[in-house]
């Protein structure tokens, strides 16, 4: 059993598992935060009539839907920040053993 625990600690499996679990469990909360609060505020600021996801750039007959991409990017950045600071705040980054 000791060998198995040493393997898990040396390979960084604990940190990976914690990040995966936190990312999955917080994803819906962060998506709601971005969709319901951050995107409408940014939409008003950027002139997208209150909804960032509907923002687009029209060039002739082509519409470039940059708002949805910006929304997904913001969602990713918020999730990454929550997971990073959550792991650091709980001290879980110290569980892995250095080689």
C-alpha cells in the first residue's frame, strides 16, 4: 500500500484529481455567473444591447459572431481562476511529493 501511495504522490495524481473534481463541480455555478451577470454587464458596456453572446461584427454579407467566443473565453478564465485559487487556498497543492 505504501508503494501505491508514493506513486500517486510522486506523479501528481492528487492535484490532477482535485482540479478535475473542482472544475466539474464549479462549472455550472461559474457558467451561470458569466451568463447571467458578467455577460449582460459587458454587453451594455460594449454596446451589444445587454447580451454579450449576441454581439457580432458585420462585414458585408458576413457576420462574425465574436460575442459567443468572448463569453466562452470569460467562462474558461473564471473557472481556471476559481480552481487555481481554490486549490491554493485549501493547501492541496502541497499534497504532491517532490521528486
